[in-house]
C-alpha cells in the first residue's frame, strides 16, 4: 500500500469521524431510532432490496416546529444582531490596527502583536465572572450591545491577524506610489488598500461571524431571555419563552442543533481558502 492510498484512507476516516455525529444528530432530530439498524435486528432484505424496520422512519415534524414556535427564530435573530454589532466594531478597530502592523515597522510593534494574540488565547472561564458582575451593575446583562461588546475579545484578534496578512500581501510599491503622489495615510487606506482587500474583509467578516455564532459560554452566563443567542437557544427547546425546569427533549435538541449548524457550515465552506491564506500570511509577517 503506497503513501497516496494510506493518505486517502486516513482522510476518509477523518471525514467519517466528523460527519458521523452530524449524521446522527440529523437522524435524531428526524425522530429516527438508529438502534434497530445498528443492531441488525431492525432491517431485512427482500430479494436484493433493503427494508428498514422498527424506528427507521423519517419524520420532519420536529424541524417544522423549530420554525413555527417563537424561541428558535428569535434566538437566530438575536445571534444575527449580536454578530452584526460585534463584527462591525471589530472591523472598525481591527482594520486600522492591521493596516498599521502591516504597513510600518515601529518600536513596540512586536509587543502590540503579542497582546492582540493573547486576547485570542484567553479562556472565557478567566473573565466570565468579572463580566457577569460588571454587566449586572451597569445594565448590560441580557442586552444585544453587552453581548456584542464581550465578543470583541474573540473578534478583534481574528480581524487584526487576518487583515494584517491581506494588507501585508499588497506590494510595497503601491503604498510608496500613493505616498509619493501626496496621498495621506487615510487616503492610502481608503482608496488603495481597502479596495484591494475586499475579498479578505468578506472572508474575515464571515469567519468572525462563525466564531460568534458558535460561542456558548459567554452566551450562557451573560444572556437571559431578551438577548439569548442561538447557541444557548438550542438547549432551551422550541416553545420556551422563559427559563424553567423541564424534561430535556432530545428530538428538539438535535433538530435545533442541526439547524443552527447550517449557517456556520455553509459560510465556512465558502471561505475555506481565504481563511487558510489569511492566517498563514498573518503569522508569517
């Protein structure tokens, strides 16, 4: 067996390892019981035709309920609003920081880069209690603005490092030509650099959106009923208007989780090459 076949086998194994939980979650949301099939007692063959038995019946009612009750659509809207606030602020700050880090060599540049990188490595467990206390005192708990601000911890490092790579990829001669023509730094940024990195901005925006969409710990402790994002709404069930104790419905849980994954999966697939390129350039410069 040559190296190519071994690599192909390992890739198939890795793909199966990733896809199987998603496949199982989708089936559970469809009220499919895979036990009979996996045990071999829930299926049979009539001639050459496979005949599933027992619980192997797909029922989309749980997915339909997700769109007819208030909780899940509202959670999706909350996540979209929160992501828009956080990513908008992160782009305003991160693009300027990325441009400066890519364009200039100045004293303390390495320290600033390290500090931004350290933001990305901070675990939410280290800051969740201070945020919870402060948010309760200043009225930002369970608000879209409060959730958008806390997600800057995630999004500013993402925007800075990805956009730094795209700005650094622009030939230095273009900067010098614009500067020799009398353009100010803001004019160079607006009229030269930004038009060239629009694909990078789109890729960075989508990547930050996916990171915000999937975050759970901040959402769990800093949101209540009004600003509950989809990552937390998955656990609440479809018809929960308030927090309460109830029996966990695994059909609802899996259907919610499957639907919540779709935007992140689609957007991640769309920007896969830009994400790898942005992070490679951002760390290499």
